[in-house]
C-alpha cells in the first residue's frame, strides 16, 4: 500500500485531498494531515510517506522550507498551490506535478497517476526539487537555467547558453552549444516563461536568443542567421516587432 501525507495550512484543501484519495485512489493510504511545515516534519519522522502533497505558500514557513529540515529524497512530492502564475509555470516546466486550488478530481487523478509511475520506475526527484526551490524561493523574474528531463536523469542548462528553441506540435527542441534535447512541453510554455528581453518568437515554430544572432537577411522570406550558421525564417507579421525588439 502506497502511503501519502498532506501538508497544507488550509483545512479545506487537506479535506479535499483526503476525500479524493479515498474516492479515486484505493491503493493509496492517507497516513496523516498537517497544517504546517513543523507539524509535517514531525509526521514524516514518525512514518515516512511515499507521496507528499505539499502546499508551496504557507504563513508560518513556505513549503520549500521543509527540504532544509528533513531528507525527502525518497519521497515523491505533488505541489498544491494557489500561488503566482510564475510558480505554476516553474513547476510545470520541471519534471514535477502540481494541483492548482481549488483542486479538481481530473487533475488530482492525473498527478497521482504520473507520480505512481515515477515510484514504479524509481525516478529520483532530488535535482528537480533543488531547481524549484532555488527558482521559486528567490522569486526570480525569469529563470537563469532550465531543468531538462533526459534518459539518465536530469540536466541543468543555463538559459544564456540556449541558442534557440524549436516547436514541434506539443514538443520543443532545445538547441544549446552543440547539443539538442527534445522536451514534452509546447513552445508556448517556454515563450511565457523565459526572459522576453533575451528571447523572441520570430516564427510560429522558433524562439531565438538575441545573444546568438549574427545576421539578418532581407530575403523572401526574411531570415536570421545564428552564430552556428543556422538560418531561421522570420514570419512576415513578426519582422517589424523583431527589429524594434533588437533596438531596445
């Protein structure tokens, strides 16, 4: 039996998760509910859970504070939040799962299902948690690095080293240095999350880093040439805004 614990300062959120566990996940046993990080640490020390439902933003201590107080490397975390849009994007772009309050049954079942897959595959979340804690805890306006899920685990890529991102339906190719990674996230997610002063979407399928632009060609269609000699078409309706963006 998979054991679960809830840490959330809102009584309604704790009760909702308890109800959903009983109703939708008979293979999961709720072993406790805590209204604070301090209480949650005590419960985890008594009986470590397999899954932790953790609220990011609590009045006494923010949810990420728990990672400074106890080793959770063998516990899968599902974040619950009514937090800022930025935090949601950060969690979504990492390999973690979140439940946006008010929690819906559909999203609950989806997050639990994906988390159980991680448990069965014995996937570690250590790097993911460190990435999110640093990103959200410091409340950075835009990330300085991205966490990429690769076959062997995870890789941290500095955003300043990303030359361009290429959208392919619901996937994105991230091109950096002499490598590229395919990520199961749409290009739109990265456009909303990355620094708009550094990255510009010049085409429906391409988001480029201004620091790697070498030349602009007035051809048909217009094109941008990057430092690695890659040429990318500029959408006609993007050209004027693109030039204005470069002049800032």
